[in-house]
């Protein structure tokens, strides 16, 4: 079943996530990352940072914990979750994400495209989420491509 | 150890990183850390019923390992952009090697930036993700 293209250009409800040191450390540990800039304020400052900062893929926590993941939106658009693949993920970084930040995100459907082959049908959904901190600064933009195999 | 823009040339390789083999326990830890509780990553019978044979890694975990290679090299401050395409499933027992190459040097917003292509592959050489990232680096002097 094709996805509902009337969602293109639409935005979902904003959501928020509060960043704390323990979540930054937990992600680093799960990745086996021993870089001290993610766990130790002094080491981070010695590396020229304002203190502990979040690691590159931390914005995935905003989406999963704060928004419940992309799957909710795909379901709302009529996609079969059992045939879902995470195709691509991209982040643009605009400011540090730091402990104590309260991040607000909002996701917009950028495009829904169909690719038809002789024996296959793919629905390719591109979504973009902008993340701002409590000061209203843009901290990151995430772009997610979800593929549904038809 | 600061990496400088003027020391890098197109074609230079970034330091590679080889991780320890991914474990099922790591998938549980990653689920809890990330908030991605899709059971195909942690519950065997669900993964089997989904036709995957057994549990598979989160793609975002592998992207996180690529992120490790980037921040091991230049830290977090220089990172401007980082994107990947997921090309193959990663499973417990596989260790991931991340390699990267400088492909472009550019000036944007008054910054000296380099774009690198990156790739993560298992011990058999099967690619898991491919992608690129952009870092802004200082000049000497």
C-alpha cells in the first residue's frame, strides 16, 4: 500500500527531551566510546570545549525518547512497519548539545517518493527534524530516509 | 593533537578504527541508551519471526561507531555535518572497521572545511554503512 502523499510538507507535533550527563555517558558506553569529552568536564575543557558535550549520534535519543521514533509517523501515513528499513540518516550540527539543555524538536515530511521496479515497489519517505535548545538556538537538523518495501 | 586544514590533502586517510565484536549485551545497552526498543534487536523469537534469523544491530549503533572514529580523530567541536546510508545488516559477533578519506577541501562561512567519505565494514569486508562528514579545521599559525 502506498503512503499517503498528502503528508508531504506537513509537520508533526513538537516534542522535547532534557539532556543530562548520564544519558550522554550511557550512549558513549553503549558505543564502547572511551573519549573523555563525553564524560568528564575537565577533560572536555582541556580539549577546548565548554564542558561535556553530546556525541555525534546523540540526536537519535531526542527522536526515540522524545518522539517515539519515525515509526509512529510512518504508521500514521499508512506504511507497513514490518517492511520498514532505515535507509539514511544525516545530521547537521549548529551548536553544542550540553547537559541541562532542554531540546525541542519538530519533524516535517519533506518528500514521499515511489520507486517501481519489475518485481519491487519502494516507498521512500524523507523527513527532517529541527532541534532547538531552551535559548531558542538551532542546535541540529536531522534528516531521515525511511524505505518501505512494497 | 590538533588536526590542521593545511596539513590535509585530498586522498589522505583518516585514522582507522576497529571495534571489539558487537555483543548481544551491547545491543541491550544500546536499546536502553538510545530508546530504540524495537525487539528485532534484542528478542530472538521476534527477530526469527521477522525473517532475520536472529537479532540484528541497530543501524544507528553502527553510525555511532563511525561517529567514534570521527571524534577520536578531531573531537566534537569541528563537526558540521555527518550522514550515512545503511547498506547491510550488522550482527552480533561482527567487529566493525571504520575507514575514511579526505575527498574535498572547501571554504564555507569563513571556515576551512574538509569533507571525508567514510565506510564501515565487518571483518569479512562486507560494507555496513557508507557516508560522509564535514569538519571545520584550523590553519597553522
